[in-house]
């Protein structure tokens, strides 16, 4: 029904009254001193909610963004510093179910929009950065633009769900749909360049884009063109035989009608797409199963194998065939990429690996393991097949392991390190966890059982992990925590003793830390940084490449260089990048290594010589966030040769970030010099 003039006038009048109430609330807060502003916040939030629920309300709040900020609405809240806000956290805030959180988030987004449009010259945020932020927010919450409100949303959020939809439509109308898709495609490619094992979220985004692009009522724009087409076709239309996403039955009948040349064309097409994106189409899994009765040559083509991989396939053909039969299904298609990389690693030539994989194929899972896998992934394929698929992914992508939304970085790092460096030990861990529902490790000669250990670092069982991590991490987490408890009462940091016992014999017994555990203050920075250079920098360690990955700890900071927390990572290598800048390449288990740690310290994941799954920083920037590392105490290097100005520059980074309140007064007098 078309709106009548009376209805329009009525809505305008209602909006006018509510805007007037909002202006009064903003004025009252502005006239209140900082220590009392919180007493006025309830009135402002209620007035904001009432305005945002009206047609045209978002525009009205946008025009008052500067007044809201200057009145102190965002003061001492999570939204106080817009320059450090993270786009990926907007969606969870809007779905929180808390009306005040939703209103604050909406007001923050409209403040961003006012800055992006040039209506508000914000002192800490540029218009370009605000526009980029909003584009990323819109891109990662496409359902709030196009999908109707679900009954669950309606029941949970009531009219707030409509408020959020109206907000996003207003943001998109102002920002433009082309930029949304551009930023979404860029974000997907950025994640895929890190080659994570878990790609369900990325696949979901691509699926939604594909649906929206085919909807005549949705105008997403065309500027992203080939980038988004490559992503969509990688899943749904990789080759001629499945170009229009015909379904598995039609695809299978087309394969049966092909000659050897046609099958080779299909195989090479799927392989190119897989290695280009790191994504695997369910049709690719069906092709692989079909090719089992054709030839190993075509299997090698479909996997895109190197000479090493082809050699492994031909030498261990029976095992590879059985792995495909058991684990490769449309629901586990991503394991095809893991299998290809596993073969290319050549680890089947290591004597324990082939028999260990045969054992894995025949493994009887405990009821607990079956239930956990079924609860997380469903019952098709069965839990045993799902676990074998997970094993292939982890062995093929050691640097693709993620900790999920769990405080288990130590355990995720251990799994990655074992897959990278000691794959037969990883396979043994999987057997213990999946078959016995118990893992036993030793600490200084004494056994520690995961069944007998008290709780670990995580307070609940993680559910958002790959199949191997899902079963093994809870055991490792309890054992890691128990090792820490057995160090209680010892002086210093327990990682000195825990890391070598937990991660493996190759962990250096030399332990260096620059934080006093008792006080939290920084200590012996000069010696710490010189020893790090002497252990890892080729110019000061005799050009010795790192042989085994080494556990290390970093002080993570946010984009304002403020301390966030301690985090476990793995140092993989130190080497010059293509621009001849010495960098440290490391593994970060936090699911997305590309982070802004403030003060110009931005972690790179591609474009600076990184291999898939690696993160990197220039050597001095990495050293500025490092607080623990291990090294061989018998390989001293040349710490005295490190220039004083390099040490001073690194300490400058520390002073301006996590160390700014940890340095005792006067501790830097001997290191005065330029700061960069």
C-alpha cells in the first residue's frame, strides 16, 4: 500500500518529536562534567533507540554524530577510540541481544559514516579509514542487508532487528554497494592467502555472494569482476562439466561420458583452481573418487602434484587410494588440498608415516570421540572418515592450524609444530586421543595423564576447531596446565621448563625472558635483545639458518599499541625479504595473522616473502614485541657486534607500546639516541 500524505506527515512529526528529545538529552550530557556523564547516558541511549526506530532516524543520528561524541556518549566505553575499532566485532555486537549494546554500536557506525562523508572532521580518524571500516563491516554482514529477518531474530531481538536492518540499508546507500563487494573480495583473498585449514566461514561468504549476485533485486555492482568470479567458480563451477552447478548426479554422468582427454582437462582445471585459491569444490571430491578406477596419472593431475608428490603417489598408490576412499567426500572436499600438499611434502618416504596412516585408517574411535565429531560436523560422512580427512588437512597444512575462539594457543602451536617437524608423533597423539580418550606425556620423567589432570586453560570444551584439534586439544590443554602447576614455587617463568617438555626435544634449552615475573617490569633489555640477534639474525649467528621451529612468546598490542596480552607463537625462520629487509617469519595460531599491533608494526601475511601460513615482521619490529624465546645455549653467536643504535631503536618501539609502564625510571639513560 502506498503511503498517504497524512501517514508521511505523521511519521515526520513523530520523528521530529523524538529528535527534539534526543537533542535535549545530548545537551544535558554535554553540560555535565566528565565524572557525572554516566548518569546521563541512560536518557541518551533511550532517546537514540527511539529515533533509530523511526524512518529517517539513522540520518538524523548521523547528522548529530559530532554532537554525540563531544557530549561524551562514547567516553570510557569500548567505542571511545574509533581509530582502533575492529570491523569483525561489529556483527557480534549487533547480534548480542543487548539493546544498549546495539544502540551504542549503531551510533558508532553512524559516527563513522559522518566522518566518511566529511560531515565530521574527527581528530583521530580520517575519512578514508572510516569509509574502509564501514565497507568491511557491510561486507562481512551481508545478511543484514539482503536476508529477511528470521523468526529467531524476531523472537530474540524484537524491533531491534528492524533497527539494525534500517541502519545497514542507510550505511549501504551512503557508502555504495560496489565498495562493499570490493572490500569483501579483498578480505576473502587476504584470508585465503594464509591457507587456513578451516575455510567454512569463507565458503559461507562466497555462497552468500553467489546467491545475492543471482538475485535481480540485489545490486551488488560489478567492479570486483574477475576476483569474485574466481572465488565463486572455485566452489560451484570450476570446470566445463560443472560450470552451471548441475548437481552431483549430472556431473557424474558427464564424467562417465568423457574420454581420457576430457578427464585430463577436468582434472587439471580443478587442480589449478584449488592451488590458486586454497579452496576445494565438492565436485572436485567427486572427481577424485571417480578417477580411482581410471589411472594414477589422472589422479596426480587432479591433485596438481609436483614431481615429489607424483613419486609418493606412485610409490604408495594403495595407501593413497584407500585414503581417498575413506575420507574424500563432497562434505570433506577440503581434505583434497591437504592430501595434495601432504604428498608434495614427501613425508610418506619417512619410515613411520605409511604404517601410521594405515593404523589411522583402521582406528576404532572411542564413544567420546565419535560423539564429539558428530556433534561438531554431523554424521555424514561418519566420524572415522571425518577424522582421517582432518589428519590429511593437518599433515598437508601444518601452518593452517587455528585455535578458534579459545585460549589454547599453546596446544594449537604444539599440533602445528608436530605436524611440521615430527608428523609421526602427531599421528600418535591422534591415536591416543581418538582411541583411548587419554593422552599421557612426561614432565621431567614423571607421567602426566590428561584424564587425571585438573582443568586446563580453556574453561569449556572447544567446538570451533578442525577434527584433529577438536579431539586432541582438550587433552593437551589439561596436560599443559598441569605442567605449569608442577612448576609452582619455582623462581621465574614456568615456560622455561614447560616448553621443552611439552613441545619436543628440539626446543632450545637456553631460555630468555625480558619481564620480571614478580613485578611485570622489563629487565635486562639490552642483553635480551642482543642474545635474540645472536641466536636468530644471520648477521650475528654465523649465517646459521634455524633448523627446528622454536616456541616463543609475544606481547600482543592493539592498533593503538596498547598491551592486550601474552601469546604463544612459533619462530620459523629469519631471512631477507624481496626488498632485502631482514624479517622474522613466524606461525601465529590465532586464525588470522594479519594484525595491526600499533606504532607502525603491522604483521604481514603476503607480499614480503611469506610462504603460505607464515606471518612476518621486520626483525626489529618483531623483537620489539618479543618477551620469551628459546635458543641453544652452546651456540653463543656474536651479541656484542649488534649495533647500539639497533638496540635503541627496538627499545623505542617497546617504550611506545606494551613497555611504556614497565620500564623502571632511568633504565634507559645508557641507551639515549634516536627513536624511529
